[in-house]
C-alpha cells in the first residue's frame, strides 16, 4: 500500500508543468498588445479561462503530494501556528465559494463571454477543493508533531 501512495506522490510533480503552462497563458495576451485586447475581449476571456483550467489542474495534482512533509520553511511556520493555518484555510474556503458561484453564474447566463470563463472557474474551484483537503491534512499532521515535541520536552 505504501508503494501505491508513492505513485500518487510522484504524480504530484505534474503540478509544475501545468503551473508553467498556466503562467505562460497568463501573460500571453499582453504579447498581442492592448489595442488587440480592447478590440477582441473574447480572446482575453478564452485565454484566462484556460489559465484557470491549468491552475485548477495544478492544484489538483498538488493535492496528491505527501501531507506529512513540508518543503518550504514558510509552510512550516504557517502550519505550526494554528491562527495562521486557520486563516489560510478560511481564505481558501472563501476563494472556493467565489470561483464556484462565478462558474455557476456563468452557466446560468445566456450565451456570452462569461459562459466560456465559467468552465475555468469551476475547474479551479474543484482544484481548490482538493487543495483544501491537503491543507487540512497538513494542519492536522503538524498539530500532531507539535504535540509530540511538547510531550518530549515536558518529560
């Protein structure tokens, strides 16, 4: 079973190519020039819908990583501090709600530019939902490790 988990942890590294593609698409419209963007706003919405899709995929694959490990020092400071962790979780929940309802609202509206944008918004909300699960697991793991450290120090 441990090897099966390692397959998912290895798949989590696919988040990086998706992130790079999303970042490229984020800046792609600016290479066309502002005159083109003002005359073709649908290009901007279609491109940013794709950005949201790739960022949603990034977060989906990031949620496959090992929740028992943190690779960055600032992550440890966040997850070891209950107030910071709770704030980050609340911000993530708020962001999920915004993108989810923006996606649903885009589907309700008649055929327009926002309908295309709603696909990306929903995929990002789903990716954030998986990432929220990872955040909660990381918070619980760090809370347990802090309890173990405090028990060792007190004995």
